[in-house]
């Protein structure tokens, strides 16, 4: 029995396999970016950007122009929190989770690009450049 070997089919199969492997490796890289409003970053879609000052910004909205009377201030803040509904409460929870996550990773400065919870580049706002720096380091040292 002879097997049919179409060179174009073999080439396209090989190329599809290579693209699959490259895509799997790219998605395997777990990338997070930690920054704040004063340090904007350039990140591709799908890369998680965590703004460490997000809780402060959200709280500023809740406490804007509160009266000096603590009882009235608490009531107004509670009303604002309730008016924001589940969406605001979720945004607050996510914002604080990002801060805790950065603290757990030991992030010291912003912007910080962290890959695979193991490699970090500080001070680079172009995420693609920071990832290429990490990739170069990994190729050289692994």
C-alpha cells in the first residue's frame, strides 16, 4: 500500500503544528503588569494590567465631600456604596485583590511586568519590550 504524500499538505500540516506549539507557549506565559495612574503602560489585549492605586481612586469617589459628622458621613458612604451596587463592590474587591497579589509577589516598584510569577522587569512601560527582555534572559540563562 502506498501513502499519498502531497508536499503542500505536508508543509501546511507542519506549519499548522508549529503555529499551535508557538501559540501554546505564548499562552503558557502568564503575564501581569502592575502600575498606577501616574505610570501608563502599553499592553496588548489579554494581558492583565493591575492598577495598584485603583482602591484609592474608588474610595475617593465614595468619600467625596463627606460631612464632618461621622454618623452622617458613614450613612452617605454606605448609600453611595449601595447605589454603586454589585458592580462597584466587585470593582473594589478586584482592586484590593490586585494589591494583595502584587504584595504577595514582592512587587517593589511600578511599572512592573511579571512573567510566570518568576521574572520581573521594572520601569519599562512597553510590555512587549519587557517580555522580550525576559525571553532573552531566559534563553541566555536556562
